C-alpha cells in the first residue's frame, strides 16, 4: 500500500493545545469492527464497553525531561536538543542519540553549552533519521542536570512559546507513569484516573501494567511511499512475570486483551511466543505493524487520533481495517473531535 492512502484533512483548530480540566472528560468514538459501525460516546463510559473477564493493559513508562536548550560554543547561537537514547555511560561522560535544531549547523565537532553550569556536549557522530550523537560531560551528572534544567518534551504540534507549563509536567504523564525512560507520553493512557481503574475493576476487568519506553521510533516520520518498506526504530519493552500470568490466564478463559495505546500494542505483539502466549521479559522490539499484519495478542484497542501518514495511524488501520479506520477519522473531523496527544480517543472493538 502507498503512504498517500493514509492521509486525511485536519483543520488546525482541532489539534488540542491544552488538556481538558478533567482527564476522563474526553469524547470517545467507539468502533465495532464486526458490524462496521461507530458511535459517539465518552471516555468516562469505557466501563460500559468492557466485559467481566477482560484484561486491560496499560503502559507505565514515565516521560523524562529530555528537552534541553543550549548555546553553541563559541558563537552563542540557540540550540534545542531532544535526547532520544543513551548509547554509552561512563564516569565523566555519556553519549546520547539526539534530535537537534538547527541540525544543519551542528556537524561533527560542534560544541554546545547548557545553562549556567559546566555541562557541555560535543557532536561526535550522526545516526539514522538525522539524529546526532552527542557526548555530554560536566561538573554534575547529566541526569541531575535534566532534573533541574530539562523540560518535558511536548510534541511540536503543541505550541508553547516559553516551553512547557507546570500543568504539562503533570498532565503529560499518565497516572500509571512509574518507569522512567520515555521521550513521549503513551497518550491513550492520559485519559485514565484512579476512578476509571476502580470502575473497570468493579466490572470484573483486570488492569495490568507493562512497559514500553516511547522513543524516536514512535514518532519518526514515514519517509517511504511503499509502507511495507518502513521500519519503526527499536524501543525497549518489558512484561513482568505477574502481568504475563494475568494476561494469559484471562485469555485462556475467553477474556479479551484490551491494549491501551499503540505502544502497548507493539509491546504485546512483540511479547507473543510460538505457543501464542505473552511471554515475560524485557528486550528491544523492532516490530513494525502495517495493514496485513495478523494480531496475536490484541483483541481491542483504545487509542488517540494520530497524525496523517504516521506509523501510528498505520498500526490503527492494520487493527481496524484501512477503509474503516480512515472513514472513522473523517467522521471524527466532521464531528469536531479533538486530535493528537491532548485530544479525544477511539475504542476499537
């Protein structure tokens, strides 16, 4: 299939710039794959669409303050750095893959300085997707500097003239966020509250946590027209022994596995073993899901609305069906749903 088949028109006004006052106040478009129908609903009513015996799986990754603002040395030109993945850590320095702006000015050998401290970085190489390899060194560990000077890495379509707000620091984390390591939030989880979890439990649904550290692979643009040629960059995931046991036990007794988000889906599908069970353990996944993929661990999907021609939309279209998914997206536009990270959601059954 061609990438151009995964496009849709979205008015800029529908790109959510702020979270709603209440996490669970989002609208929800419910898609029935068997009947090829959809209905408008509200996320707060999610417990009405589940069944006793189901298991709902969430991603408990936590976004770390991966965005840094620095200066070129010695020119003083402003530089924005988004840390993507640590490659090496040694006493006195660490190497990271990073997105940098302006990239064309930051060739190998360029030096950067951050804040009033002695934290410095040097561009020591390049990586796939236009990434740079930065070597950080300074008078304090990079993690300590990030905790005081780093910013929450909001997506570029959320525009903040002065960086992230205090509200973003809380609301761009899910209530499940525990395992630090993501550079973007697993946005389908942003709608949940403790009350949602309690309501699901009261309906006989188990809620279990797994981890996939959202990395560059999740939002890297698809740069090929033939989607089968696209490869999503690797990301680390982990399924605990306890989570795997609950998922497999519920499936064995006829319960549905409901994945909260595309990142959870990628982790679940990567964890299925040759016996068709979800295996415990942690590793890197290079799984790329496009239409034609046969899902083995996911029976229903809760997800936000994603960018046109993105790998996330490809995954949703693989699960819901290409024409059905795109038709539902066009309906969501016409019905003025809110889109992207702080937007509304869809539940695909």
